[in-house]
């Protein structure tokens, strides 16, 4: 009973973040942690599309992973299926025009997030380069959707990561984040899901703060980048101080070299507050998720950094389901067992590393 009361309170207290879609039941979720499995499943669903395929993606590469998805989209567009693609061209600004022209020639709609031709006296380079559309959403026929940390590129396929395949009303809610006129399908599954997006004007920070404040037993957090806003750092330490089992799981080595030093600058104060910090050593893990008290889970694109909370376009699934939370908790603990536990004192900055970390922390809002 206590757990369901906590869930109800959390649902009522969650503030608006850009767009917040009503919690919907009737969803089926499948967690995918292998990049090749994700690509295979995605292509199969695209090829089975009868009405539409909509894709919003941060990194849509021209490598073999990107090509297999593009070719499936081209095939469906030629069959008369409505295909719409929106991607952040800041990541691949030099991509061959022919790669995306194949989609256009097949009848697909291709839209770029950034228009570099509009750089001028009234729109600076900085304003274009600051905001990134970091979402990863693919929706088939408004009834099947994918979201999570995985990009459409081989580098992402080879990482450890977490993607969720959604069937039900939440798929339509994901689509409506960039296609507002989407109809909601009938419920056909047991899982309660809330889709939350963040925009530049609103703060995803509130979601994490509310979740941390509501935690009573445990709060397990997994992220590839750790340089949080001060408010979230304070809530992490406060949760641990009131007896919540707070654990942080990070990759041992980041894909951004400077992030190794920046993240480590927080370790000593986390350890002093009683937070467990572990480094996953097997491969780079790009997962962005948390699970709390065995009843709710968040999986999406939100990194634990200031950019994700205040600048980028992001998306997350907030899942209210005990079996789903228990399964994710088991996965977290299994990964933690294969990780290196950070000990107090070993991450203290010494010598030139001290001013270097201070410099990185000062610039962290730009990363």
C-alpha cells in the first residue's frame, strides 16, 4: 500500500516540463540492451509499417547502421507509406547529400534541425550550436515506438545502452512530441507510462528532484555523464543523508575524454555523503536511467548534466510498474557487481589536475 501511495503522490506532484503528457495505461514495454538486437527489431517494424514511420533522431549516421535504417525507410516510402525524418544535422554536418536525397527522392519528408544558412547579424553561430535535439524517437503506425539512449550509428550499436520498445498509447504520446496532431490508439497492455519532454524554456530538473525527494528505500542512477546542476547534487546527497540507498553507476571511460576528469571531481563529496559510486569497466555504457523503490523507473535521453536539463530537447519514459522496476533493478545490480567500487580518497585532484577540474566544472554548462 505504501508504494502505491508514493506513486500517486509522485504523479500528482510532477510539474510541467515543456510538454508533459497524461499518464496512460495499456502499454507493453520491452527493454533492449543490445545494439544489433535494436537495429534488427527496428528494421522489422519499419518494414511492417502500413501507414506511417516517423523518426526524430540526434545521430543518424551514414555508416552501415544508418544505411540499413535509411534503406528500410526508402523502401516504405516507395510503397506509399508516409515517412517523415527529423534529425539534428549538427552531429553530421558534412554528411553526403546523396544519403538523405535518397529518402527525399523516394517521397520521404526530411527536415533538419539546424539551418546554417540563417546565421547572420540577428542569429549568432552560438544560438544555433547551443541547442541540440538530443531525442531518439522512432514511431511506426502511431502504435509502436522506440526511445532510449541508442543512436542510429555503428559506434552506438557497439556500446552498452538501453532502449525501450513501446506498444500502446505511450507510442502515440512519443509521436505527439513532434507531431502534435497524433491520435491515441486503444490500450492493449498493463503498464502505466508517462512521456515527458523537456524544452529550452522548461526544466527537466524538476522530474529528478521530485523523484529523489519521494525515494524512501533506494534510488539507483545510471548515466554516462555526471556533472549535475547544484540542486540535483544537493538532492542526491540529501536522499542519502535520510537513509535512502543511493547508488551511482558510471562508465569507467567516457567517449569524451574531459568528462572522465569532470565526473571524478564530484566523487569525494558523493562518497562523503554515503552515496555508492561504481565504474562499469567492461565497455562504454551510454544508458540514461534511474529506478527507485521497486515501483517506478525512468529511461530516456536525459544525461545528468546541465545541458540536458536546461538547453537540449530531450525525452523520457516514466514507468509506473513494479515488475518493470524489479527487472531494471536486477539489471542495475548485476552491472554493479561487474563494476569497480570507487573508494574514498582515490579521486582527490592533485597537482595540475586540481585547476584542470576546476576549469572544467566552470565550463560544464557548455558541454
